[in-house]
C-alpha cells in the first residue's frame, strides 16, 4: 500500500508561535482517517503543511511527503489531493456561476478566468460530477443564491473533477443545518465505499462517517493518541484531549458526544 502522508520530525510556526516541534505522522493511502482536536491543537497548521501553503522549518532528516513525493508543484498536488474547506468556500464571490466553481477545479483556481481553456471532455466531466452530487440543476445559478449545503457540494465537485487519489476535508459540515450535514456525511460515505481515501480534519465528532477507519487525536501540537475509531472515540480519551468531561456514544458506526453527568465514568 502506498503512503498518502509521511511527516517526520517537522517543526512549524504560525507567525511567531511554534505549533509543531518534532511532529511525526504517517497515513497510508486507502486508510480513511479523521484528525480530531480542540482549537489550537495544530489542525489548521497540519492542513497548510499538507497543501503546501505553509513550509516547515528546515531541519536535517525532517520531511513532509505526500504520495511519497517531497517536492510538489502546488497546483499539480491539488490535482491529486482534492481539498474542501470552509475557508475556500468564502474565497468565491457571490456572482460566480455554480458550473464555474466546479470547472475551476481543473486549474485549482478560485473561479474561472479568460485565459483558461476548457475542453469538451472537461465540460462533460463537470456536468457528470454535478449530476452525481445532485446539483446539476444549479449550473447557471450564482453561488450567492444557493444554500450553504449546495455551495459545499459544488466545492466537493471542484475537488472531484480531477479524480483525485484522496480528498482532504476541513470541517466539512461547518455552517450546515442538520439535514444538509447528514446528507453531506452520506456523500463522504459513498465516496469512501467507492475507494476514495478521505482525510477528515475536524473537532466535530458527529461529522465522522462510519467508513472512517482510523482516528488521530491532536493536542497542543502533538499526537495525543492514534488508533482505530473504536479505540479513540471513547469517553476517557475525548475527555482528556478536550480537557472537559465528556460522554461518547456509538450508533451504527457513528459517534456523538455529550457533557458527562456527574455519575459517568470517564
């Protein structure tokens, strides 16, 4: 099995703050994984390191490899690793047509531009992707007229048009109502069942689909614990990583978390 992500002994700063100091994490392709942690745990820094938006501090022996390769052209990387995030959604202007959001994935750009040329095959791929996601009727609608859930599906379409080897999700249901949140989770489940590797970064336990196999818990810029979903999503471990007494419950492979009652053992 090839490696999706291999981070070894990496240190990284955000501004003047050292977020990672000797951070190491390895994720195999084919092993869909959730990375969970409270705000300030290092989740955003990890995302930026993976996508190439942030460079680590140089140190002999340290490396970041994505799909086994250390040096990527950022635009080429994004054709192999589809990225869907709340922040990316807000980079698009309200008057961008829905179909152009999806087409922009071919150039890893925000919106489409005059100098970009799209083939008939690419237009067809965009239409097929929108149809698969249930948003084909929205093609000529401006982004600003659509619901948050519809906009998030278009971003997923933007990632999928390149047939990426893996998908990276950053808080994918942030801002969605319950119906849209559950429908989006069903989409992720379907993609994983089709063989797409998913890396999900979140602090919302209910976002984690049943098909996720592995969970990495981050705390204060380090891996706090790492293992199977069943081993990690326990009341004891979640209480420790979030520094708050929590009670975890499982239902059909998905999990929910509640504040622990006084009598609950954590």
